[in-house]
C-alpha cells in the first residue's frame, strides 16, 4: 500500500498533537510537584535547573549513542541557532520555576500556558510561519481565558501573597519559550532533532552556574559545578 505525502503529513500532525498533549500533562504534574517541593523541602530553583540540565544531557547522549548519532558534529549555522535556543531556554526555564514560588499555582500555570500563543505569534513574526484565521481566533479566546483567571475576583485560598508585577515572570518565560519552540523547529529542519535538547542540557549544566554566581571566585565557580548546593 502506497502512503502519499498528504497521508504522512496528516499522521505527523496527529502524532505531534498527541505528543504535545502528553507534554502539557507532564508539565502540569511537574508544576504541582514543584509547588509542593518548594513549600516542604530546602531546595533551590538553581539546584532543580542544574540537575535537570545534567539529566537531560546524559539521557539524550545515551540515546544518541544508541542510534549512532554524533551530536558534536555541527555546522556554524547550527551552532549560532543552538546558542540562541540555549540562551532563551535557560531564561524560560529559570523564570518558569521562579514563578512557581512567586504566584498561586493556578495563576502561574495559566500564564505559563500563554507560551503556545506566543509561539504562534513569534513564528509568524520572525520565522515566516503561517497561521490561519482559526489559529488567530483560538489565540484570542485563550488570551481572554487567561485574563479571566488573572483578574478573577473570586479566587480563594491563595497559598501565597503576591504582587501583580510578579505576573511578568511567567509571561516573560512564555515569550522566551516561544522563541525556544521556534528555534527548535528551525534546527530540526537542518539537523537531527536530538541536537537541540542535548546541547540545551550542556548549556544549563555548564553555563548557568557562571551566570547566576558572578560574585564567586573562579575556584568556587568550578567547585559549584560539582556541589551546587554549596552555592545556594
């Protein structure tokens, strides 16, 4: 049986939709777990991001070895886009975790969900991605939903007091995440899809400590790569 290009495109769209649903469910569970961790455990945002980076790099590298992919063979054009993807990704992840500490869980999650909307806007504005009238309508409705949650006068049992300016943290994370998704898509067009997440893990693990701890001596910076909790 011959599979046409149109059939392949539909199957890929369905598979992508299912993966995004699973991804959103995973992030929802992660948000709830992190909220509990921040309230009950003596652990910092820095430590969570740091160990997530190392685990991301390790498991992606193992998978790359299994499929025979050399993730370190990249062109200059790929390297440039990788750098931007890593920079936006580090900020997006850091702001996402910080927002879990600053805002009620329902509000932080709702504002973080605007990442999908910003991904479409950024894709159309900077990467010449096409969006339909249906997409625009869906984004408007989603934005209205976010406003309802943000301005909800009936919210009760807030687990944390917060200032309205704190809402800029998850929104900025969503904007940065929009760039991350678009750069990931662009990279997938010119190299293997494993390259982006693997180098993102490297960026978090090796670059983030030097950015967040500018006042430490060089020796302490190197030490904190092995013992991040000492720098918290």
